[in-house]
């Protein structure tokens, strides 16, 4: 861990860095799943879904950056390589076969729901560890993930 003037205790910072890196793997995986759907969606609502998926993916990309930067700010390093993501993600693999738009919506809804649950768990863990800033980061992510899940489910 890098030296920092951050006043959180070392054990708290270590725990938060591990938590942040765990959620970073999920976030990168989610981003790629959304991009997979964006590239491959077909059907009568193509353009609406294509654009919606792109908007959600852009938000998830921001989450990845914020999570990684928080880990580094706490004196850690961000672990965002493809190899780490494959090994560490808690999300189910996204299908790569051609699917009707409804199946993309179902697959994304399932992953957004799982990701939202992981974000809420991270809020609790961060709060219990005394890291209000990391809890706040995940609170914002959770709130927007729930909204994006609503947008996806509205098409189902």
C-alpha cells in the first residue's frame, strides 16, 4: 500500500481497496456485457435499445473509473485487467450467441439486478468499516443502477 495522508486506519484502507477491486471487476464485466448487447441487439426497437444500452454503458464506464480512482486514492492499486476481471467477477457470463432483443433485455436485467445487489452490499461493508466516502460512492452507483434496471425492465 502506498503512503498517504488519508486518515483512515491502514486496516480500513486495505479492506476498502480489496472491496473496491472486487467491485471493479464486476463493473468492467457489466460494462462489457452492456456493450455486447449494444453491438448485437436486433428487433423492432433496435435504435431505442441500441442508444439506451450505450447510455447505460457510459454510466457504468464512469463507475469503473470512480471505483478504480478511489482504490488508488486510498493507497492501493486498481486491478482492471481482463485477466483479473475474468477471474474475479461475480456476474454470470454474458451470452455471445445471436439473441432476440427480449433475451438481451432479460440478460441485462439479470446482470443489473445482481450488480445492484453487490453495490448495496458494498455500501454496508464500507459503512461498517467507517469509510463513509466509499459508502457514498457505492450509494450513487446503487441508485443509478436501480434506475437503469427500471429502464431495461420497462421494455420487458
